C-alpha cells in the first residue's frame, strides 16, 4: 500500500497548492448532507444505500464568471447480498476524499465538474479512490439549496483487486457567504 499512500498525498498536496495560488474572489463555505445510492461491478451484491456529507469552500474566478472550490467529502454505503450465496455476507463501505470542482457562476442553478482523490475501505480492504465528479446545486434561498451528485469511482489496491463503483446522491446544502 506504500505507493498508493504516496500517490494520494502527492495529489492532495498538488490540489491544495493549486487552489491556494488561484486568484479567488469572494469566498463562501458550503456544507451539506445527501442520501446516496451506490453500485459496484460485483454481481453478488444489490445496489447499496448510504449517506454522504461534505464541507468545502467556493470562490469566484474568471472575473466572477465562474466558481472554483475544494472540499472534503465523506460517505458510507451498505451493500446487501443478492440471492442465496452461503459464503457471502453484507458489506459496508466508507471513505473520505478531497474534491475539486469548477463551474459557471449563476444565480440559482450551479452545475460543476471536477474530480476526487481519497481513501475508501470495503470490509477489510483499503483502496485509493479516484474519479470524476458532477454536481448541481439549486439554490432555494441564498443560504439553502438542493444538492445532487454523481460520483463514478475507480478503487485501486496494490494487490490488483480493483473495482469500479458509482454513487448517486440527493440532499441539502448550506452556504455561508463571506466566511
């Protein structure tokens, strides 16, 4: 697992330093929680259900025509065995990831694209979690909104027991302007 830890630390450091060097205008803190459905490439398990929580900061870029942000996202999923597999048991997955997102700066609807790098644990296995992210925030008020996300992931291990998964979430988001 040595090179996976090194790769994750290098990517996290690069992301934080790149974001810190951006000429970011007005910033705001965002936090939220979402109900989440997840699936993996294993046919032995039903799609999982879980929760996703996140906190991050957004700021205007490109003369206030766009937004860029970084944050931390944590998630948990529970997968049930599909059918009667005597040796299989339900599985739990949890993880944490650093995310980076960019998108247009609009008043009420804010779609964003980006990616994530982090750590995931599925039962006794540890994984490097990499993938693209797509989110959309619909502001109901300046501080409260609805948040949707799609997170495809590639889970990597040194033992080559890699797998793919996708998470879909829907929840609420809170914004604190100027924080």
